C-alpha cells in the first residue's frame, strides 16, 4: 500500500529527478570508445606521415613543423570528437529509456 492512502497514489515510487547513477558508466564507455577510435586515427595518421618522417631529419620531423604535430593533433581531435559524440548519444539513450512510460495506447482502426 501507499504511504499516503488518502490521495489515491499507487505503489510506484516517485522518480528521483537527481538520479545520476549511470553517469560514470556512460563516461567510461565513451572514453573507451574514444580511445579505440584515437588509436585507429593514430595508426592511420602515422602511416600517412611516415614519408615525412623518413625523408626529413630527425629534428625536423619531430619539431613544431613536422609530421608528429599532424599525428598528435589528429589523434587528439579524433578522441575529443568521438568522446563528445558517444557521451551525447549514451546520455540521449539514457534519457529516452528513463522517460519511457509503459501505458496502453488505443489505436483507431478504420474500416472494421
């Protein structure tokens, strides 16, 4: 029975509006997906920059204007974009799942 029988409420508990139980899990999943994408981006950009790394001197290839800058920025960009996108998607999915209300819906059928 409900604690407040006089108002006719059911036994279903009131949803907690500040419940953030799955936030850490969603951040962890987004970080793992972003790390996998960043590793793939690092391998691809390193393969693209290999010609520059082999033809220039060690100092020129690894300084500010070299290929390592390209590899680093593209890897970081891939991680950030993937993390933000995955976290947005997982948050949207969680909000949609939390807001789902099981109720019977009547459909109007014409022609019967």
